[in-house]
C-alpha cells in the first residue's frame, strides 16, 4: 500500500518518534505490554490493521497486564477531573439523577470489593441506567468469567480510542 492511501491520522501516528507513539498508545490503554506490542508492529497500512493488532495484543494480556490496563480507568460516574477522554466516554452518567449517581457509587464499591478492580464497561453511547443495570448483572459473575468480560470491554474501549487517535485528519 502506498503512503497516499494511508489516512492522514494513521500516517502521523506511524511517523511519530518511538517515545511519542508509546505515550499516545499508553494514553489509549494503560497496559505497557499492549502499547509495546502495538508499537513494535508499526507502521500500519490501515486503521483496521492497527485495530486487529490491538485485539491480538488484548487477547494475549496476562492477568497482571489487564490489572495495569484497568488501573488507567476511573470508576463509572467519577471521571478524572480535567480528563476529557473519561468525561466524554462516561457522558451517559453526566446528566444522571443524583439518586442514580449515588446508586452507581455504591455498586462500584461493591464490585471493586468483590473483584479487586474498577467496574469496566465500554460506556460510550450508554445511558446511566444501562451502566447501572450492567454492573448489577455482572457483579454476580465468577471472577474468571468477569475477567474475560473486562478483557472484551477493554478491547472495545481501545478500538474507540485508537480510532480517535488515527482517523483524525
């Protein structure tokens, strides 16, 4: 594939110095192993090849790698101050009623106590009620089952964040 057929945002990402590309990837996903694997496979000819590499790297993450990735995500309903990414992704909770926000806080704490990490869901496009219902449903999962659901949700989040990184012209 010629460079003229590579989207401008992806071409910019491919051309970044290694440390800058690593920083951009690490901002998308806090797993060092995931970021290093994607960095090592540059350059990417298409956004789809980057997303496929992300999916493959996600599938290979160890439990510790997943833990590192999850640590980069604030609890649902409590985006980090000054973090436009988490605020945008969690916008479904922004206008939620105070009762729903309080319920979500309680559910987040119960979930974290059971599983040892934040409740992780691809919140983009979801309402506060949908996120509340998901945590209520998932809190009953076995730890191994929940870990794989988290892996899937994290993969969805990574794809959305990578798209924002490379598809901008």
